[in-house]
C-alpha cells in the first residue's frame, strides 16, 4: 500500500482520471504478482527475495514518475510525488542494505516506509478526492501506516517473517484496483 501522490487542483482535466485508472490497474497487477512471488520465497532471505524486496519500492518510484508526468500534462501541482519518489528511492537503498543484515532489519526498513508512505498516501487521497474513487487510497494510506508500525514491532519478535509483506502488498493492490474502478465517478455537488 504504497503511494501514488500528487496534489491536484480543484478541477481535474478529463485525462487525469483515465491516466490514474491505467496506472492503478498496473499497480494492482504488479502487486498481485509480486505478492505471490514473495510469498513463495519468504521463508529465507536469499538473493531472489532480496531482489524482490528492492524491486517493490523501485516500481513505486517508476509509478510516481509516470504519475508526475501525467499530473504535469494535466496542469496539476505534483508536490507529493516528489516526496514519494524520495521516500521510495531511500527505501530501495535501505532494503538492499538491510537484506544483508537479516529479516528483522528488512522489517524495520519496510515498516518505516509503510508508515511514512501511508501518511503521504492518506493526505494525497484526500487532496484528490474530487476525482472519485479516492476513499480506497485514503483507507489504504491509513492501513499502511498501521501495518508499518506492526512490521516494525514484528522485527523484534523471535519468529520475524517476511510473509506478512506479501499480504500487505496484495491488499494494497486491491485498494488500487478499487480506486481504478471508482475513478471519475464523483457526484455533482
């Protein structure tokens, strides 16, 4: 339940929901495949699992860049995207380093990322609510923040595991799917 952020203007051009819908559908597909792969390899922190862990925030960076370009094309102010790009880039680096130290270190880095990204996603979803379908992004941001705290706490347990990260990613993907299906469906006030 990572972020796709941008601060939107009060009226969004008609292309904005379409671009976000496509991006959100892509994010759902990626999250589903990534979660399945991580779940299958989460028992050990080998090279494949470490690679998967680093790829996830890098994919988030790529999506934020795509969102940034779309937001610029639609004359939106994409302030939050820059924060997302920075957070996810730092997380990818942090996960690469943490993977050499073990599962608890990975859970701490992932937890901090989930907390900060969740807060940003919550705020951005609220700013984009006029596009429709953003309640899912708002809920996803709130859940991400809580899940991040849980991952961080789990890092101190004797049975720390990466399996929960797969469920977290899949649930985040479902929220992107719901948001994609609801985008552009706002009620006229």
